[in-house]
């Protein structure tokens, strides 16, 4: 099974990119829901954590702050 450990401020790639053409999202809020912000157009989306887990493809940039 693939490791999908993500944290606040990580930049992640989703299975489906944003219609603006970008596929890099910054995690800006963690909780029962995860809020991510498109790095292309700054649009933000909130997903239940379980759904986020399913739709996230990989971590592009791991945040240095823990
Ligand atoms: Zn976008």
C-alpha cells in the first residue's frame, strides 16, 4: 500500500487536476475536512478527509514545518 502521509502546507497532486490547468494543491487546513488551495488560481476546495485520501495522488512537496 502506498504511503500517503500528508500534513499542513504540503503541496499535493490530485488524481484529477483543476480545470485551470494546474495540478498542485496546497493543504491549508487539516481536520475532519481538508481544505486545499489550487496553486494555479488560488481557488480553494474543502473535502472530507476520507475523500481527500481517495483523490490525492501524491505529495509533491513536503512541508518542512512539522
Ligand atoms: Zn486552479
